[in-house]
C-alpha cells in the first residue's frame, strides 16, 4: 500500500497485528461458540494502549493519531470482530465524546480508567422505535434539584452489560426537538439502570448487545456530557468517528476472508488442479483484493482528515458505506470458494460471514450513510 505511513504508525500496526494473531485469534472461534465476553483480551489491550488510543497521554491515553487507531483496529478485527466492535465503540465514540465534550473534571475522572480498559464505554442512543431517526427518541431526563432523573429504554446497546460507563442521550426539553436532547455519563451500578434482554444474534457472539432500561435513574447534575441540548451533536460527532471504526472493522474482516480463501484454494485440488489455478477464482480474488484496498484507503482518508482537524463526516460515511458493503461481498465470495466447507464452522470464513452482516446496519445503516453523503453533496433537500 502506497499510503505513506510513518515509522510510528507502522510500529503500532505491527504491534497490533502481532497481538491480534498471537493472542486474540487462537480463541476467537471458541468465543464465538461460548459467547464469552473478551474481558481478558480487552484488559491486555488496555495495557498495550489500545483502549484510549486517541486520548492524549495527560489523561492516560496513548495519544496517537486516528490513522494509527484505524490500523490497529483493522488488525484486531482481522482476528476477532467481536473484540473489535467493543474496541471501536469504546475508542471512537465513548473516549472521543468525553474528550471533546467533557469538562476538565469529567475528563480527569473518566478517561484514565477508560484508557486502561478497566472501565469500558457503551453508547446508548438507539431506542426500540428510534433507530435511524434518533431525534424521535423518547427517553427523558427531568431536572430534580441537583439531579437528573432518566426514564426510558435503549435498544441494541453494544457492551451494555459489560460497560463501566454508558453515554446516554435523553430528551431534556421536548419543545426543542433534536436541540432538546442532552447526553449523560451514567456509571454502571447506578440505581435505576437495568440491564435488560440480551439479543441472540447472527454474529458478533462474544460482544453483548442488550436493552438498557432506565427507571427513575438518578444522576447528579454534573453527569451531563456537553451543554444542555447538545446530546444530538455529541451523538452525531461520536458517530463520525464510530463510522471510521466500523469501516476499519470491515477491512480487517475482509482481509481475513481473502487470506482464508487464498489459503484454502491453494490447498485444494479439483479436476486435477489446485482451485487457485482456476482463472475464474484467481480473478475473483483479484477483485476482492482491489475492493479491500479501496476500502482501506477510504478509511485512512477519513482518519487523515480527522487528524488534520478537518470535517470528515462525509468521508467517514463513504468509508463506512463502501467498506461494510464490500466485506459482505468479499465474505460471500470467500465462503463460496470454500464450497460446502465454507458453510461449516470448522472454517473461520463461516464466522466472518455471520459477523460481517451487521456492519451495513449498526452505527447508521447503508441507507443512512447515503443520506449523510448526499446531504453533504447536495444540501438537505427541499422536502424536510
Ligand atoms: N457532527 C456534529 N453535528 C452534527 C453532525 C455531525 N456529523 N451531523 C448533524 N449534526 C447536527 C446538525 O448540525 C444539526 O444541528 P443544528 O440543528 O443545531 O444545526 C443537527 O445535528 C441535526 O442535523 P440533521 O438535520 O442533519 O439531522 P437529521 O435529524 O436529519 O438526522 C441523520 C441526520 C444523519 C439521519 C442522523 O439522524 C443519523 O445519523 N441517523 C442514524 C443514527 C445512527 O447511526 N444510529 C446508530 C446507533 S449507534 C450504534 O449502532 C452503536 C453501536 O452500539 C455499535
């Protein structure tokens, strides 16, 4: 790849690759079967600096750029997509939101424990009836003396059962529509924060996805993240970086699929020749490699814009849309090349195929990415 990486970026990529392949990969299939949360991996990732990558070292983070983050996350996803999504939501959305919207006290309290991986972050925006349209959320936050009282239900919350802190959005002033939504930092164990039903999913089995129920959940006034009414902005800004994370996750899983397909076709003969000698399959693998490279570059481009301090909303959506759709094509092709074996859990491609399916759905569906991209190109349109 000709995208010029610095010595430091290459070193982080190598460190993540070594850790992912030596430590995470050997147990990924087992975790897929048992659904065991990768707590050990995440603890070690905290020690290596992967749990607060873009947080400055003054708050306990690794203080590296978004490009390095993307490179590391891609490597983790190559080994285990479940571990990668926890890393992504934690770094991209939670740490970044505290860093950019938190006051000094919140940053000093939350970031050091988040950066060690001791306190993992979750992000609760989605509700049962409000997925793509989060401004229609119904969870409320009502001021009562020195506290906010939160009531409502959040849906499909990644790491909701294992997080130490959840960033929750809630309507604090109904009359102001999305400008009346605020964000709160709610520690796990706060009375009234109830972990509800865990979803039985097609993939990402080792990452918990739960409902979070808030029943008269009281948090102090100081738990508000950002200003009153800034919660929608907190969420949208967090999702910009989150979408780069999902793009990186897609690239990692796709690369794993291609590597599996190459290894398999080089080892299996049919009609007296290796599968890897059939031109039909060779060309398909060439196309897969091109698509992965294009996705990787879109992802690095969005990360570079973030590093330059430029707006990168559209580029993050482009990377997320293209890479998440790409990995589903690539995983399908890789599975097909494995024939019947690809459909069986004996080969990792079966897990990759299931894991990849959600990438075009969470952190904004492919349809929402097209809305974001077209709005950035054309403006919001006249039918609002
Ligand atoms: N950064 C900062 N602010 C932003 C922003 C961004 N990227 N995008 C929009 N905003 C602000 C706008 O400036 C505007 O603010 P003002 O009115 O104060 O000027 C406000 O947000 C509303 O903007 P829009 O009118 O564009 O908003 P909209 O209601 O039309 O919605 C949307 C836009 C893109 C459709 C948005 O609702 C959206 O992204 N929907 C998808 C939600 C989503 O991705 N959910 C995923 C759930 S999280 C998840 O999956 C995590 C997980 O656990 C894995």
